[in-house]
């Protein structure tokens, strides 16, 4: 725990966190200047390095903060309840939650999306490890939800999940290209996509 940072007033903490999300979310890790984060936060670079000993420590602190925020939001949204309605309803509600998060916390969202596609060898593997741990943690509701669905016979469920994940992730990434998200447009896109998947992957009565 960073006691020096957490001794700051909450408002100042948030200024530094949001500045970090904006700067790291706008370019590659290597090219993001810590001085720009300090300027956006309204503090000196030397003071920022008083709270975080180097750029990498600040970066991983921001990842921990982002994951904590996402997990708290998912718990508040009641993800466990979604699983009782079936896989596609869980997927739909999950995307509704994700779109809401993207719209309400664009800096955090862009930071995580940008980090997921980061190619810098110093951090890329660790970013992927953290993302996989987060996904694994919430795998159980999806497994439970899959048992509720009348999938067509012989369907490769592992491939289905991979396809859904890649499609949703790629679609969100494309919708965020201009740095913002039209929540209504995004939700309409995913509703059509999920309705299409249901029509081909579930047995029709």
C-alpha cells in the first residue's frame, strides 16, 4: 500500500489517478511522459516521484486501481444474478455494464483498452497476466450460465466463447477509436450481434 499517496486528500488522489489514465491511455507506455501526468494533475514532477518511485510503479498502481474499480462495479451490478438467466443474457448484461463503464469512466476505460494492446516488452506480458486473472475470476458465472442454454448439438462451446470475446472486444475497440463512446449506438450494435448469435447457436423451438 502506498501510504504517502493515500495520505493525500481524496480530491488530489483522484486528480493524479485521472491524469495518469488520460496520459497512459493516449499513447504507448514508452512514449508517455511522466511530466505530462504531473502537469495535468497540477503538481510538480518531483512531487509525483515522491509518491511513486518511478514510472513503472505509477503505471502498475493505476492498473491495480482500475481493476479494483471494475471489480467493485461488477459486484454492485450483481453479476451472479445474471448467470441464472442463461449465457446470452449474461453476455448481454455484461456488455450493458461494460458500455456503461466506458461511457461513465472513459479515461479508465481507454487506459485499460490501450494497455491491453500494449506492445512494450517491459510491461506487455504483465498486462496480459493481470487481464487473464481478472477474466478467470469471473469465469464461474459464465460456466453456470452456459448450462441454462439449449445450444445446438455438437457446438464447440470453447470456440463459441472465444469468438464472442474477440468480436465484443474488437467491436468496443473500434467504437472507441475517436476517444469517446456513443452508449446508445454501442448498445444497439451489441443487441443486434447477440440476437444474431442466439439465432444460429441455440436450438430453435
